[in-house]
C-alpha cells in the first residue's frame, strides 16, 4: 500500500458540529492481522496466504494419495499426520502451507508451520537461558492442534543427542500421546533421518525414533 499511512483508511465523522476524521485498519490489513494471529510460526511467504489445497495444489499421481490424507486431517477424521519427502522443488512445503491455511480457515488457530532447524535452535537456546520460558514454549508446541515441521532432517549435521533427548523426541512423543497432528516435509525418508541420528543417540533409540515417526505420520514420496 503506497499511502502516506499504509494499511489504514480514513473515516469521517461529525462531532460537536465539526467534521473530523479517524484512521482505522483497512479490511485487507484486518484480514492479514487476523491471519498472522492464527500462527504461532509462519515460516512460509505471505504470498501463500490465500493458497488452499483445493484451489492451489496440482492433482498429480504422487500427490493425490497425500491430499486424501491431508483432507482427512482437515476434517478431523484422523490424528495421523503426513510425512512428505522426495526431491526439492516438488511442492512439499507449499502443500503443507495450504493445509495450514485451510486448517486455520476451518478451525482457527493457533497452528505452527515452522522450519525445523529454527525451532530446535530456539528451544535449545531457551533451555539454557530460562527453564521457565523453555517449559512454556515446549508446552505451547506440545498442545498445538497442528504442527508442521518443514525441512525436517536438515537440522545440524551432528544431530545432537541433547537436542534429540531433551527437545525433539519429548515434543513428538507428547504430541503423539495427546493425538495431535504433526506433519513433516523432508529431503529424506524416515529411515534416513533415524540413521542420521543413530551415531549420537545409539541404534536402539534410533529404532525407537523411527517407530515414533511411523506412528504419527504416513509417508508419501511426492
């Protein structure tokens, strides 16, 4: 908006025989404000704000099966999320952004679409800086009706055992116990992610991690 005061519009009113004016948010800005308030995190472009699964996602052979599961999530017919993996550029993040938009439109927020590395870095920093803030943040993410972990598996290459044991596994396990939907986009299969964590957490815990991923999300190679 190129006005002198962006995103506001003028309303004229009469008071005490004089005409005065006041500024308030324009309808578009109000919609944007309400939309942003529905996301705890929104790590995708604002240009995707109005995109939906029905209108915006192409129906290809590989995507159709994933879309069926995503529509079941939207209708609250399942507690199981989706795990979208495959080559970059196939639209995994976009599909999950559309799901998040549809979910907010259908059920309201808050939901979170968050880059996995950013989330783990933020929670790790809080765990050292303030136990109270860390506990509140873990509780917030642990109770969201929909959590989308974007670029899952590309968190730091060393796949820290501390981050896994103190943040990632407890968070996913807690959400699984509560029947809350968690979705993932990744360059890697579930097994590949578990294998990358194995050197830090050991083979038995890696198998446990793979089992948890299987339990909370259905994999789709798109």
